[in-house]
């Protein structure tokens, strides 16, 4: 209407729509790229040097683990107890397989995993690293029945070898600590030259 106040309407946003939340892998890649390329090469407000340059000048060499398995123990802090079933390890509604697990059916193990990558888990038995179990639903790797049978046979041979070694050690200890055998008693035989006494008949004289 003439002379009336014009009713303002908010202008529609013509730019691109806001994207949805990033996936964990994308967020991890973006964060890593920022730390390596931007943060480490930018002058720090307190030291006056980029963190990368300050690190290189110091000449500090970190102590590295002896193996990748020990590195997994340091990085994969999430640990869960699980039990090995005939069909593998069940975790988070998924099933994880590896030929080595077939030899430890019924045993309790500790698994370590990366929450961002559940396609595989690390399996530890009594503090010893067994291997990496793969989830067939999340990875393309599969385990054949032949590999499972071979792993079980190898485990049985190893157990028999350990039992044989322990039995031999026990036998040696028993032989060392056993008392000497007692000598058998000697049988006493009569002398051959000793005369055998003869019985004499008594005679009576008739009156």
C-alpha cells in the first residue's frame, strides 16, 4: 500500500548448503593435515619458533618400540577380554577370524582395537601377541577351512612337544632324587658236608 511500511522478508541464502557431519576418517585426515602442514610450521607465540624447527634443533631422538606389536600396545589403549569360539571371536555383533585362533578355542584372550577401524583387531594370549583377526563383513579377507585345520594340527604338535619335554624333565628329577634300590637278601643253604642225623630204633630184651 502507498505510504505504508514495507514488510521486510529475510533474503534466502543462495550459497551452498551446509554439509553434514564429517566421517571419522575424514576428520582424522583433516586433523592430521592441519597438524603436519599448518601447526608444526607456524611460529609459536611463546617460543617464537615453529614446533617443527624447534624439534629438529633439539636433536631429541625418541625411544622406539622393538616391534610393531609393542607399538600397538602403546597406541591401541582400548582393551577388552574375550573368549575364542569355534567360529572365531565375537565382538560388537561381529565375528573375527584368523587361522591362529583355531588352535586356541575355549581360551580367554585380550583384544586391542582402533575404534575408528574395526575391520581388524589384535589378539593377545597371556601377554603374547597371537595375530590380527579379520572381520569378513568389514574386510575382503577370508579364512579357508584348510588354513584352520593346519593351524589346529600345528597347535596339537606344539602341545605334544611341550608335554614330552616336561615329562622327560620330571623323569630325570625322579631318577635323581629316588633312593638306591635295596640289595635282595641272600638265601641260606645248608652245608653239604654236615651229616644228617639218623634215627635209632630202641630194642627191648624180653625177660
